[in-house]
């Protein structure tokens, strides 16, 4: 049975003073996650806010356990990159 997992990352970019600065942080994170974990990543909320962003990382697998391992690794890597800027996370299954 295929598994589609969606990891939501709620990010507060405290030191951002413009949309340009926030987009730089978000783009860097998205690029790293795509390269390292082969997941699809998109900013899904907070697009016009200069200190807040919500990202979604999605993976598809034939094994739910593997998909969850990938998403947990993405979550851990994002937390290490962002430090305290990662406000909350959550995983949903489609």
C-alpha cells in the first residue's frame, strides 16, 4: 500500500527584516531538503509575512515506515538548520 506523508514546518524567522531576507532563508532550507532527502518542498502559508513561513515536505513510498523515517529525518535536519526558529511540526498521511 503506497504511503504519502506530508510534513508541515512552521517557521519564525526572527532576524528577518524584509520579505527578501525571509525568502533567502526559506529558499536555502527548501534547496537543502530537496537535495539531501529527495522530497518535494513548498511554502504553503505566510508568503506575504516577512517573519513567518509554513513549509510542507512531501514524500511517497511503498512503505509507511520508510516514509515516516524520511520525514523525521527532514524534521531533524530542518530543526538543526533553523535552531529555535522552527515553531512547530506535524505529519499527516494522505
